[in-house]
C-alpha cells in the first residue's frame, strides 16, 4: 500500500524522526500507528514536519516522532502477528512475532522519555476519548480537546499496553493515550493538530502562544472489562451497540457462546465490539462516579 507519509520516514530504518532543539530539555515521544492502520497519527506527523515546520519552531528539548508498529503501518494493516498494544508483558507466546521484535527495538525510546503521547484512531465514527496512564495532572489532560476522560481503562486490557509498559519502567513518565475519533474525519485531524501544538507550548517545547482553556471533562472509571470466551458473541442490550450507552443493573449485556453476561450494576459501556480473537475486549463497563 502506497501512501504519502512513507517518504517522511523512508530513509529511516527505525521509523523515527527526532527533532532536537539547541537547548537541552525534556524528551517527548509521540507514537503514531501503534495500530498500523490508524493513520491519524501520521497526519499529525505530516503536519508537524511539513506544515508547522517543527524543526524551526522547537526551542527546548527533544521530540521523537515514532511509528509504533512500523511493519503493520507499511502494510496498511492493524497488526502483523499480534496486537502491538497488548504484548508489552513480553510473554513467551509472543516470541518470534514481528511485534515482539519491534517492541524490543523501541522500548528504550519509550521509557527514557519524559512525556509519551500514544495516538490512536478508529475506522468507525467515534467520540474522542482521553486515556491517562496512571495519575496525570489536569493540565496534561486539558491539552486534549475531548470531553471524556477514561480513568484506569488501560488496566483492563487483555495484556500490557505500550504506554503502560513505559510507565511501569519509568514511573516519572507522563503518559497519555488518545483515542482521537474517526481516522479520516477532517475535524478529528484538525483537533489533533491543535491539541499537540497546545501540548508543545504548555510544556515548553515551542513558544507558548496559547492558553490552555479548561473545557468540561467527564470522567469515567472503568470497573470491569468483558473478554471474549468464544468467537460467537451477540450483543443483547442494544441493536446497535455504541460507546457511552447506559446499561441498567440486571440487563443481559451479551451472549458469548452459551454464557449470558449480565450487568451487576448500572454501567456506561465503552467500545462495545464483537471479537476478532478469543480473549479480546468486548467492552469496558464504566461508572461516572468517583474511584
Ligand atoms: Zn488503536
């Protein structure tokens, strides 16, 4: 699959462009394409490099623009062998896979950073979501324009996520995962550019010309995640399952093989989806109250 971003990185085996200021400072790593087909992140890179000309604007520190799952991205696929956002426990079952090798190639870059932003997007229409990794300060969250902040969601993935791994290795790391919305939606991309510029300004990588305007945020706390036990999953609570739908206590949420999963409390469901493999997350059950 040909695409216009290839040329940005085609001389670079690691799939990373590093932009350094004359003044030393903090290290920021932005990861695009942790899932290879989520090209939203590459749109942001393209903008930063070719339109914004970050090279000329950077005043302090180092910024790494890194293609996460490089091989999947080059193939225009989400994954090569395994989900690159689940394999960071380096379990034996992943050995020999492309993603395992790739994780070893880039792991030090991630945990030796001071800031990490992992950019994701979706193929279907979706509301933007901000997913902090561990406790994060409000200013970091406020750089991003989405309303919904999904606390501790990353704890419920079926495996160790890229940003979680980096945070475990470096507890001082400020890490955030952005589910920006639909891949090719111009508004998603435009917001994404503004958000990153806000972040760069606020944290001193570029001249700060923008105030962070505090927008209303709604915090959701993941309480549990339903994982697929079979490939035979049917949602029962709604004909068209979508994020942010409410599910009342006692409702049959879905049928997985012979087993019906019921809501033991009132929940808000996030990312309901039918499985592509056994063990995959079928939806996160969240509450909007305090932790
Ligand atoms: Zn993703």
